[in-house]
């Protein structure tokens, strides 16, 4: 099976100034706004509530980015500490969750750099999922039933095989459900760049998952 | 729409984010292109598999560990961050921007160098005027020639 060659992405992940939105995000759009305001006034409980509310998604994102539960947990803690350290940089023009994703992606990149760019523990990914998934809640839809531990491990491996510049956009869009615009803000790249990277990431994954997706393709 | 163009837009078509005109052009191409229909179906399947990762992640509770690390001082902002935060708070206040503007203006007036130039008016006396422009470079004292230094030394 021949995989399409994934060409090097010349644009770095964090190379452009953040876009300046026209106005603050209203409270109705950002459900975290009240907690953020209370945290900024010094209420530790509000920060703890923000951690509890977002830790699952932050951990999930970092697990996809790093491929290892321990690394993801450490990086998630780093992300929340960085959030606490640099929280004043958050502007209300964007959603708090978008800002937090940006902090989390940076934490993942920093951790990979600090690990000397050694390859993530691909094998541990599968083991960790086999253990971690056992106690999780029942599958909410048929797709979840399909995505068993083995399949999740396979998807995790194939995601890790992508360059970081392609992995982050496709994880943020297809797994985390962010919009193109939000991803552009998180990664500080143009929206057109996000679209093209998502498409290239999917093409690369499609080729790598050939046996899993080819049957459907052949039927159409 | 050409094959390559349609192929490039399949993900956006799949996500429903193409403008309607472009979407119709892609659809027109898909109607006659088996390869693109196959590609689209496989991309759709790929995204469905990825979306299956959204649920069922057994995440650890990080709250206690994070709060403990913050209590130990790990989450404290650096000195530069504290200064920046204070500046942001100040500037976001009602008087912050006007006061900052005034301070910058005073600082500029204080440090703008002044230079004295002589203006000769034909038929009149020479006058000295002071103009606040860039300072003319001060004449540098030239080092004495090596021979002179040698003479002083011995």
C-alpha cells in the first residue's frame, strides 16, 4: 500500500500575530466568563472549577498530541499552571476555552521539545487505553461502540505518525469539535492554512487507515 | 471544476463549509468522477472514526495536584508577568490611557535632544536659535598621532 507523501509544512504553527476580533465575546457565548472573572478577583475556588470543567478535554487533546497518558497528564498539569501564571493575557475577545486550548497546545509542544523529540510511547498508548477505557461510561452512540480499544489504539498510532503541524488541526477539528476559526486562533495561523492542513491530515490518515476505510470507499 | 480543484475542496465539502456556489461545482464534478466519489467516501469514514475518539476518555482528576502545585508557588506569575498584569490593569482603568499618553509625551519632551544652530540673516545680525531636532554628533577629539603619544610617554 502506498501512502501519500506528507510534505513538510513550511509555515510554523505559531508564526502570526493573533487576529484581533471586533468585540468581546458576550457572556451568553462564553459559559466560562463568570468563573474567569471570579478567578481574576482572586477566588481560588473559581480556578478549581475551571480546572474541573476543562480537564477532560485538555487531557484528551494532550493524549492525542503526545500519545502517552503519563506525558499527557503531566502536560495537562503544566497547561493549567501556565494558565494560572499567564491568565492575565486572556482577552475577552475570544472564548476562554479557545485560550485554554492554545495554552494546552503550547504545553504539548514544550513537553515534546523537553523530551528531546524522542518518539512518544506508541505501545504504551494502546495499553493505557485498554486500561483506561475499561471503567469509562457507556458508549453514547453507535460510533463509540465501533471504536473499541483496538481501533482507538490504531487511530492513536496513526495520529502520532502525522507531523505535529497536521496533527493539531485535525485533532482540534474532528476530535475536539472546534471550528476552523477557533483553530486558526489557537494555532495562530490563517483560516485557509487550517483548512488545507485538515484536508492533508485526513488524506494522510485515510491512506494509513486504508483497510479500515477502503471497504466503504469500494461500495460507493 | 477540474479534478484537482475538486479534490482539494473535498474536506470542506464534507464539512459543509464551502460556499454554495463552490459546493454545487464540486457536486457537479462528483457526479461524473468515480475517483473523487471514492475519495470522498473514504474521507468521510476517516472523520467518522476520528469523531469516535471524542467519547469514553477516562481522564484523571487533576484538580488537587494542580492546586497543590499552585500553593507551592509553581503557578506564580514571573516578575515581568506581574509588571505586565499591573500595566494592563492600570491601562484598562478610566484614567489609565490618558495618564499613560501624558507620561509618554512628557518623557519625549524631556529626552528630545536640542541643538544650537546659527542662522545668518542677510543684512542683519547673526542670531542664535534653538531647535529641538536630532542632536548633531558631538565632535570627537581625535587621538594624537602615535608620534605625539610616544613623546609624552618618554
